[in-house]
C-alpha cells in the first residue's frame, strides 16, 4: 500500500494543513513499508477538505473505492477551526481521524479485518510519533 496526500484548503488553514501533511506523510509511508500492508497493491490518496463553514457546500466530502484502478480516494471535510486556531497535536489527530474515515473501504480491495486493524494501528502510531 502506498500513501499519497494533498489538500483542498483555504489560505487561513493551508500552512497548518501542509505542516501536518509534511510531518505525517514520511512517517506513515515508513510504517506502511515495514508492515504486512506493504504487499497490498493499493494507492491510498488522501485529500482532506479544510474550508470555513460557509464554503463547505462547495467542497463536499467525496471518498470512494476505485476498484479497477486499486485506489482509495479519501476526501473528508475536516474541522477548519482546528487548523486555524488549534495546536499541532490537535491538528495531527484531526488529520489522522480523517484518514480513518476511509478504513471501511479497504475490504473492497481484499484486505482482511486484520489488515484494517493494522492500518488503524499504524495511523495511531504515526500520530503518537508526531505528538510525543
């Protein structure tokens, strides 16, 4: 499994979202490479949406399983205020919680319940690594 990330965010939240992405992406990539999930031919694309409430209607959440391409598209809406006013730890947790929202899509690609639990554990480890 490979992990790739970007974001849809406004100017007020962009720097914080990018800071978290740049911190977590290599940690999660290393954890995935060292896990049994490294054998899964799957791209997990994470593009969280971080917009103020008045713009959320224009940026709906859109997560889906692209089975033929073997891609999980994970694009949840995250709390804007956390990335504008929150601390780094809260931002990391919110970011990782967004990734978790697509865990239910993983079995569609043949991943077992054990694989999904491992993915969840790796997310927790990545977050803990950055916030400890």
